[in-house]
């Protein structure tokens, strides 16, 4: 797999390109889902008090729907020579507070293949508020379990004997 913007943490212009790619993919997703007015991006602060950007990849992208009380945070990492991958989990931002948000957290080394899988995750989150499937090559679910998916979409719940859900069909299109 070819890593997109591999040295983004060391080159502010490449960081800006990577951040712009995430924002562009997000804009297309919410527009096609017809929910562009329900989500705000960016959501999480990415600058110090003096305005200097963090440029650390956490988050490189974020969005929130305050009405649905859902958020998305993408943490992009540099390749480290290990197997490139994708991890995600569901967390609660501001747990115990009145404005708490259920947050989909995604961490990855960015490749075009991983980008498509993340967009599929985001679509599930935007449309359904949950993630039902593991998506390649290794994915951590909100339960904390890690599944080796080997580039195959697998159902993470009980067996359904050949029935295909709407979410499964959406993921198969990616």
C-alpha cells in the first residue's frame, strides 16, 4: 500500500494537504447523505492559545452533530514500518457532562485503501450512529476486541445465515 502524505508531521504544507483531503471527503459524505447542516467541522481545537497549529495528527479531522450528540475524530499517524492499519472505537467525549457526545475515534496510517474504509465507517456513523462491522486489516470495536479482517468485511455480531443488512450493502459498495 502506498502511504499518502507519509511525512505530514514534518512538513506543514503536507499536513495542510492531508487535512484538506479529510475535509473534502467529509464534505462529500455529508452532502450525499443530506445532513450537511446537522454537522459542524472542525469540532475539536487544533491550535494552541496563541493560534499556532498542533500539527500532531490528533485530530487531523473532527466533526460533531450536537443535535444527534455524535462526533468523529480522526487521528492520523506516520508510518512506522509496521503493518499499516486502521483502528477504531466508540468513546464518550465529556463523559458525565450535560453536553456529552458519543464519539467515533479512528486512528490510521493514511493510504487510499484505508481512506475508503474510513469513509465507509463515517457513513455508518452518520446514518446509523453505530458501527456493526469490522473493516480491514485490523479493527478494534467498542467492546475492546480486535478482529483481523484481512481486507474482508466481517459481521462482528452473531451469525445471521446469509441475510444482508442495509449497512452491509453500503459497505460492500466501497
